[in-house]
């Protein structure tokens, strides 16, 4: 028979854990809203950039910028792995790290080396433990990604790419499909593919559905996207219509300046997406932890009551037995 | 008043300005350029500088935004300014800017000579310095 006091102590301990997990759940819920807003805020910029890029790219016939050149064979890949700084978010980080690890192992088998850029403490710790060298690492920024961080990553990978040290750049991050679901995603960000121009818009339109309050913004942004698409389409079908743009200094130079910004924007988006996903994952993990704690408390309370009742019954039996024995004498 | 020009200033952290104006000027790569309704389609990179928006041609600048590089696209009806960093000059706080300069100079001093991050920090310092001088000027 378990000791009454031990059970009571366990109930208390589960109770206080439950308080913590419930608070974390509520905090994460509040943060999802903020993270989603940031994605919505960043959307017009990304869409405008896609629009401008689409307009120029369809005009200039041959890909002149080195960022557009696809290299074959690929000998070295730079990997940007985006995780969170904090744990307690369920499988959020391990999913990404496992996917990245599998990718590295597969590429190694083909004789392709990988350089790693780690964003978030969890990624840093993971790769350090495995003694894989890090090209760059960022900590304490996962919850609130800044464009400057994206710029630093973009500049580094573009340098590496242009100098020929790496032949491809891939980003691994959690795409926040909706509040509850995060999908481990990998995107090739260099070389920039022409088809990709539209993708960012579509991707964000789905992300925006994260929140009820964001629906208006989603409608607005999809309208914008349609506009961006139709104008891009117009250019391809009738390049004369918009072909008379004056470029300063020149179309090629504008494109050359725009592509790094585009890469930067995509990285920034991945960071924002991951930040929203982190909060979603944490809320889900903390919700199930709270639910589990509730279950555990009710089970333990039952055990406690049964033990207490058992003790009382035993006492009564003893007293009754004792009294009966006295009477018999 | 002639026909208005739609103008938008967008940054990664949000849409800063969206409205109509009669005249917009921007610091293009080869010098400042002004846009009016029905201007020729134009696209350029931007230098660090000020985007000025006038509601009426004769009037004062209605809004002045400082941009730290970026792009401008105009098609005669609409002017879109894309900037990685931009701020309404009226909202610049000189004290905060100076604090940032000091903080960044300290960071710069702590870095080694060939650290790749130094470039960004220097850029940030120059940008904040620019904001301070812009606010210092009479409008």
C-alpha cells in the first residue's frame, strides 16, 4: 500500500508542473498572434519584390547574374538550419535536425560535403555535439528574427556561392502550416530559379491563414499576389507593354542588386515562419502536457482516496475486532 | 490639382506608407529623381537618402522617409519604394539613434579586424548617423 503522504506529495508536484505548462501554453498562444502579425507585415515587401523581380527577369533574356547559374555537378552544399533557442516545443527541433542530419548523411554518401549555418541554440548544440563545424551561428534571436540576421546569412552564402566554394544553398526550417501543424521544409535558395519567383507569394498566403484575425490580410495579400502574377504574366506575354521601363543604372545592374535582396527576403521569411511555428509547436506540446497532468492528478487523487479509505477501513476493522475480542473475554 | 499618384513604401517589417500624393522624390542610384502622374516607367536602385512625398506640388513635404538603400519602381500611376530599412523622419528619436551608434561602436571595437560582421555594424552606424543629421536639418 503506497504511503498517503507520498501520494499527496506527488499530487502537489504534478499540480505545480501543470501550472507551469498551462502558463507556457497561454504565453505561446499570445506569441503566436505576434509572430503571425510579423509574417503578415512582411508580406507586402516580399510580394512587391517578387513583382519587381518577375518584371525584370522576364525582360532580360540570358541569366547574367552568377546567382542564377545552376551548377552541375554539385560538390559542396551550404545548409541553413533554422531551429529555436528554447526547448519544450515537442518535436519542433528534433524534426528539423533529423531531416538535416539525414540530408547530410545522404549527400556524404554521394561524396558531397556540407557546410552548416546554425540558427538557434538547439541547432548549435546538436551540431557541436556531433563535432560538425559551423560556418555561422546565431543564438537568442529565434523568437524575434531581424532582417539584419537574414542579411548576414544572405551575404555569407552569396559570397560562398559566387566564389565557388559552395554550389548550392539549402534552408531547413519548420513551415507553420497552421496554428497546430509545422512541416519540416527544405528549400533550395541558391541558385535562384526563375519559377520560384511566384512561390513565395503562394507560400505566405497559406501561412497567413494561421489566425482568424489574419484572414482579412490574407485576402488582401492574395489579391496583391494575383496582381503581381498578372503583371508578371503580362510582361511575358506582351513584353512590349512594360518593356519600356527605364532602368538606372541598367536592367542588369538592378537585377544584380535585387537578387541578393530576394535571397535575403527568402531567408527572413524562413526565420519568421519558423518563429511562428515554434510558438505553435510549443502551445501544442504544452497543451498535451497540461492535459496529461490533469489526467495524472485525477488518477493519483483516486489512488489517494482509495488508500485513505483503506486506512480508515483497516482502523475500523481493528477497533471493531478489538471490541469484539474484549466482549468475548 | 493634377491627378494623384499612388505611393507605397514597404519594408520587411511592414507597410510604412500607402496613400496618394502629387509628387514623390527618391534618392535613385544616379541622383535624386521626382515622380509625377504619367511619368515614364522607371526602375532603379536607391542610395541611402530621403524619400519625399508632397500632397500638392506647391506645398511643403507632407512626409519624409529616410531609406537605407532599396529599390523604386514607378509606372506612371503608382510609385513603389522597397527598402530594407526605412523610417518616417518625424519619428526618428535622436537619443535612441545616438544610443545605437554608441552600442554599435562598442560592438565594433570588440570584434576582430577581419570579422565579416564589421561591415554590417559600420553600415548600421552610418545609417543612424544619417538619421541624426537628417533630423538636425530644418525641414
